[in-house]
C-alpha cells in the first residue's frame, strides 16, 4: 500500500488552487490541494499501526503550523510543475524532520520545498504563459494549520485520508 503525509490548507486556499488545477493539473481529480510533508512510500499493511502511533507522537509534540503562501513558481527545467510557493519556516522544517526520523526514519528523495501544486504535465509554452499571468497577481495567504493527514493511494491512483492527527503541542 502506498501512503503519504500531507497538510491540507483551508477551503479558501484550496478553492484558489483548484481554480487553476481544474485546467492545468492532470491529477486534479485524484487528490485535494495539499502540502506534501512525507512523500509516497510503499508499506505493508502490518506496518500501519506503528506508523499511526509514530504520527500520533509527532502530532502531540507539534504546535499548529503557520503557512505563508507567496506567489507562484515552477520547477522548470527539472519538470514542468507549477505551484504556489509556501514560504519555508522553522516550524515546517521541524515537522518535516520529525516525519523522517526515529520510528519514521526515511531519507526523502528530494530536498524539502513546501508548495501546493497547481499545474503539472504542461508544455513549456503553457507553463510560461500561466506563470507569467500568475506573477502579475498578488498571491498572498497566511493561516495556521492544526492537523496533518495520513493518506493512502487507491487502485485508481486517487488518494484518501486514512487518519487525521491534530497538533496538540504546547
């Protein structure tokens, strides 16, 4: 089974992201707008109980996390992904680290760059056209996220919430 850990932003931010995702994200129907905190990994069903226990422990030690979203960017030339830039903070870095150490030990495939994907599988022309239009907008959101979600991937490629973990740290 494939799993991942994400932060879901508020409905307001999801609605904004989806206004672009509908047209530019080939995976629009498969997952809600999110910030990936732990990328997809394959686990055996028997491992889920220990993963859930470890995630509960992380959530108990984590305070709500501030999100600051500023503008849109791209991963070009590595790949043609368009995203809302989530400003890196110590809180996000600490949470990311906690989700990759101890009982959750795992080496991420990529450096942590918090973002919300709004377009992928775009041609170069389409990517640059949309990105230039987005650069003219003043895209700014700020909010606190109070929970994280463990997702699992269904056979059709869509993702569902397995369990949610509320941040209760002081």
